[in-house]
C-alpha cells in the first residue's frame, strides 16, 4: 500500500512539474494581468513602506525565467514579502508565464 501511495504521489508531482514547464508565456495576454504590478514596479525610484521601507525593483528587461522563478517562490512562500506572496498566490502558472514574458520583452 505504501508503494502504491508513493508511486501516486510521485506521478502527481512529475505531472505538475511537467505541466508547469510546458506553459509558454504570452506577453499580449499579460496586458490585462499587470495592473497590480504597475502600481509599485512601474514607478522609477519607488519605495514601498510595507512591511518595511525598501526600493521596489523595476521589472522591465528582467529575464522571463528569473521573474517566473521569483513569482513561484513568492507563491510557495520561499520568498517572504507579504504583499508579493498574496499577489503571486492568486496567479496561475499561465498567469506567471504571461507576466514574466510581458516584462522580459520590455527594455
């Protein structure tokens, strides 16, 4: 029974990883998904004050893979910023890929 459960869990994990890896970002589809991002990341020199004062990074021109990894890390809780964790938690894998592609194409 334990072997069957372990095999089922492994199969589910591989399926999830494979499906996330198969997602291709569409920058055009992200145009309606970046409204929350622009409020902080679209203002040069912007500093946020929650939970502490820090310089908000600009996203334009970043690598799509870097942005995807960062958003997935916020979503999983590996990155701890509460606002970003809340935003990323509401994004699907397709949303993340689209947003990453959108910002990666900017210069």
